[in-house]
């Protein structure tokens, strides 16, 4: 079919689409399509990265859970090792009070008599191990009477109990001497006594006194954890001396 445009020439130009406008519209449509494709590609990439991130998070959580379980097991192992060590120490440092009382009766002179024995010992789990303060295993208290006004029998009794008659007492661990009464004790507390009247006795005057002795702990002080100083600077290498 043959078409003939009968419009005047000036109207024919106005009706036709300019080439520049046509190519501009075509380029815009192409750019929009390319941009759309790029956006779709980026969107799918973002979804893929999100899935990978979630997967990594799950893996990290699993690793953290396993690490926590390992730390808990290590803590349990350390706890039971310390407990085993404490049991061994208690077994080796236990005090045989029957032998101790027999030795006490042997060391008590005839002019001194004991009327009361009191012992307070905390459980090993109650040891506080405070800094700059010595932990004791309890205290043994003896309420005694010494015949006469002279306090010398009190001093002699203390010396006999502490084993001061042994010239080598500072060279040998007292716990290693089975016949030593004072081996499981740390020290005497400062003595105190008062003169009292005892009616009916041949010598009615006597000194009533109390001997307090701190007992050694049944276990040794646990080792303190070593904390590394983060501010400590590494040592510099020594400078080589020139020839």
C-alpha cells in the first residue's frame, strides 16, 4: 500500500518525531532496563550475603557454646584437683587428739591441774585466707590452776608444752616430731592469770590461768593466680658493644 502525505510541508515537519528525541527516549529506556537488572542482581546478592551472615552467626554461636562447655569442664577439673589436694593434706595433717591428750597429761606437772579444755575449729571450707592476715585452724584453750602464788609454774608449763627444751626446735619441722605436743600449734596467746583462794586445800592460794593456742590449718594456702601486667613493656634487646 502506498501512503501519500497531503499535509503542507511545515505541518509535515511538526508531525514527524525528531531523531534526537527518539534516540534520547530509547537511551533512557535502555538505561532504565540496565539499572533494573543491576538492582535485581544486587538484591539477590544482598539476600545471599544475609543467608551467609546468618549461617556464620549460627556457627559462631555453636563455637561459643562448645568453648563455654570446655571452660566449664576445665573449671570442674581444677575444682576436683584442688579438692583432692585438700583431702590429701587433711589426711596428712590431721591431728591425733588421743595421742595429743596423752602427751598433755604427761607434760602437766604435779603442781598444775587442768579443769577445762575447749577447742574451736572451723571447717576447711570456712578458711578465708585474707590478705595480710594469717589464717589459723582454730584455737585450743586450757583453763588451769597452779598451786601457790609464784607464776613460775605457769611459765614452766608453757615451756614444756611448746617444746622449748629442744635446742634444735628451729632446725626441724615440729610436725615431723611425733612426740612433740606443740607440733600442730602456731603460737601461744599472751597469758593471763589471777590469784584465787581455794578453801579446803593444804595450800589455799593458787593462780588460775588460761592457755590459748592457735592451731595450724589442715590445708595449705591455695596458690594465688598470677595476673599478667598488661602495661608491662617488653624488655629491650641488649645493645651490642662495638669492636
